[in-house]
């Protein structure tokens, strides 16, 4: 077998394995949840018997789900905006700034991506108590920004490395001050990466549970937190119905990312 | 027509940590001049240009435009035009929007912007290309857009960092002619960076030869070619036959007789000898019979190459001493071949003394 044939064989084997894993661990649970949500039974069963949309109606009639969704959307949006600002600033500092500290800053910004959320949660919890912020929106948003910002940092850094910094120099010689060069050159060039990073940040916040458990309160109940509480008390198929809706929403976000990632999606004016 | 600005470097230097990108450099560019910075890669040309544009903060010294110190002025206030090697066109803006950019930054009224953009497009022969995107243009066309964008606000000083570096040879020559024409039309001072000595010689009024972050010599193209100040300049500007000298002594008025390392005897014009002497390949005559010049040697052809309009010979005249001789087409009446015994010669006036 030639080296080339070997690599191709490995690639084919790898693809097959990936497909199996994908089906077993990602697709199967999704199918199970979706099927269970349409059951006509009073409890979670698999395989489901009958078909009914009663649990969607039940979810619809319970305002707690709406309140939690609205909280999650608000927190997600605020997290996305804050992450986009801080992520862009740190990406600019690292890719366009001096050379001495950049490696340190980059590792520091990326670190929360690697750290278990429980550690961050345990660290942030007493701090928020001290600041009398525990249970507030601010606490959850700050916590989520810590874990979401690295995503924006990564996508924006990639966008910044993807073009010639002479573009900004050119703008400066042509009469743009620092802010105008950012607004008229940097921003259009990183726009795609920034939007993708923002969506990722929103998605991370939207399904984050650990930090929400520690930092949110009754008034700032997020959707994953409410699902968690329901799971512990009453295991009704409402959970499956809500989970299916969350899945649908996530698919929409993924679609948006794919759309933005298309090479033709260059901003044209 | 714009009045060109004068430019002065006063002991401008730049170091990056332990790396010296630019040694203290002082020189003056005259108003309206086409001035070329010529040098090999890493010689500090872009760094020097950066100190004028404002991206490189000098470690010492100052830059003066029309007598005013601009060293600490932010780039956007300098009103200097710059053309970048890869054009640096904004890819998400149309050609017209690219050219309008500096005018928008200057808050000109819309109608005037439109009129000026049209005029600039005409000037670079791209009328009708306004609505196109830069990616839809050829390299030469993008180059012209970059030029129009840098010139549309009539800056008195234009900087160009290897503007033709990315073009193929034919287009390069065409654009060289176009740039010269452009310079005659606009009257701005142009500082032009290149590492192509042919390009510098054919376009510039004066050339500064850069090496190791230092301007080795400044002068008109024919001056630096005919009277190079040192061996680097002589070698960088075309071919040169270089002789290392052992000693020299006077031989008649204004004449020096020198002995080379290979113990050749040479006659040169001058008052004092130096470490090196050189003669250009085209100043040497070659033929089957003795040449009758003041310096005359017998030798053997070791190699010959036909180049456009001339023949380039290698002639061994002594052990360890091979001369390069360029004979133009008219002198080719006598056909010489490899291994022929020949005579080469040149006049004392064609010899130059050089420092290392
Ligand atoms: N930001 C920097 N940090 C460290 N060294 C630098 C920096 N910029 C330039 N240098 C060094 O300074 C020297 C001069 O660089 P410069 O870019 O001016 O050369 P150049 O003459 O324009 O060369 P080229 O023809 O390759 O563009 C080089 O040795 C380069 O490595
Ligand atoms: Mg350069």
C-alpha cells in the first residue's frame, strides 16, 4: 500500500468513524428528544406511543417558559454585544499592537475557553456576592462574557490576520484619523468574523447552565436553568417540547453562521 | 498643477531593539523632483518612507516638509499621498468610492467629490471604470486606481513603495513611462522606492543608493553610474570590473600608475590612489589585434553570451583576473569565439578609484 493510499484509507476510516460517533452521540439524542416531545403520555417515554402536540400547548400556557426565554435572549444579546466589544479590542491589541505582551494577552483571553465552567462559577460566585450583584442580570452577563469573549476574540483575530494591514496605513495617509480608519476600514474588513463571533457568543450564553446556576436568581431565571429545575422535579414531556424548540432556534443560528461564512457574503455597498 | 514640496531628512534614524533599520540619514529632496530610493532588500527604504508617511516613529532626528518639522504629526494630517506595493485598495468599495475616500475624509461637498473622481479616473485612463470593484481589475489597472486615489487631493508630496513590483516586465515598462508622464503633469515631488536599478535610472532625476540602513551615495543616475563612490554602489548599478590595488605612484600630470593584486599595471586619471579601481564592461574595447589604448592587455575568451544588441565576453588576462567586456553590435564586425586569443584595452579616463 502506498503512503498516499494509506492516508486515503485512514481518511476514509476516519470519516466513517466520525459519522458513527456523530450519529450515536449527536443525532440519536436529538431524534429521541424530538420524538418524545410529541408523545401523548403523561411522562417521558421512549419509544413514544401516539402522537400529540399537547405538550407544546402545555408549554405555551405556562408563562414561566416565556419569562425564562426572554431572560435568556436578553442575557444572550447583552453577552454578545459585550463580547464583541471586548473581543474586538483584545484581538486588535494582540494582532496590531506591539510584540512583547501579545502572547501573554492572547493566552489570557483564550484561557476561559479551556477552564471548566464550574471553576469560573466558583470563582465568580463570592465576588458577585461581595459586589451585591448576585442574582442580577449584570452578574449573569459578566459571567457569560468571560466564557463567550474568547470566541469573538478568535474569529476577529482570524479576520484581522486575513488582510494586509497596509489597508489601515493607506486610510491614515488618505486623511482618516484613528477612529475613522477603524470605522471605514477595519470594521468592514472584520465584519463577517465579528458577526459570526457575536452569534457564537449569543449561542454560548443561550445554553449555558453552570454559570447561570451559580449567578442567576429567581428574577433572572434562564431557560437552561428552568429546564434543569424541571428535570429535577417533574419529568413531564414539556421538557422535551421546550428542548425541541431550543434546538430549532439553535439550527436557525447555525444557518446564519453558515450564511455569513460563505465566501460570496462579502459586504458590498 | 501642484507645487511640489521640498523634503529634508535631518539625521533620521530607526532601531528596533538591537536591529538598526536606519542609520542616521541626512538628505534633501528638491521641490518637484522625481527622487528614487534604490537599494537591496532590507536596506531601509521602506523604513525611510515610513518616517515621512508617519507609520514609523524615528528613533532620532527629524523629517521636514517645506521646512516644517512633521516628525510628530499624526499621519492623517500630513497631506502626503502614498502608493503601496500591493496597492492597498479597499476591496469592499468600488473604484470610484476608493478614489473618493480621501475627499470624503476632507468633507468636500458631494458634487465636487464626483467631479474630482471623474477627473482623476480620466487622468489615469480609467474613465468608465468607476462602478467596478477592485477585484474586477487587472494588476496594472489596480495600480492606476491606487495612483489616482493618492493624487486626487493634490498632495505636494507623493510616496511610492515599489509601486510596480507586482507587475510583469512589459507592463512595468509601460507603467514607468506613464508614471513619468504623470509626474510631468502634476508637478508634485515624488519619492520612489525600488530595488530595480534600471527602473530608478530611467525614471528618477536623482537617486539615493541605500545599503545597510544608510544612503551610500546621492546623485543623478549618470553621476552615480559613472562616478560610484564605493564598491557597493559600483556593483549595484550594473556590472563593474574591480581591481584591488597594492600601490600607486604619479605618472605624468594628473595620472597615476597603479599595481593590482594580480601585479597588473594600470594607468588611471586622478591625484591619489584608493583601495580599489574599476572599469565598466562597455568602456573596454576588444579585438584580435592590440587595441592601442592606455591600458592594454592580451587575454583569452573564456565565455561569451549574446545579449540584446551586444555581446558579453569573459576574458582571462592574468591568473585569477577575468574581465567582463561588453561589445556593442557595431564593434561586432570582427567575430570572436571562445578560446580566441584577444586583446582588450581602455583609456585611463575610464578608470575610477573607489573606496571599499
Ligand atoms: N517592525 C520591525 N521590527 C523589527 N525589524 C524591522 C521592522 N521593520 C523593519 N525591520 C528591519 O529593518 C530593516 C530595513 O527594513 P525595510 O523594510 O526598511 O527594508 P526595505 O529596504 O524596504 O526592504 P524591501 O526591499 O525588502 O522592502 C530590515 O532589516 C528589517 O528586517
Ligand atoms: Mg520595503
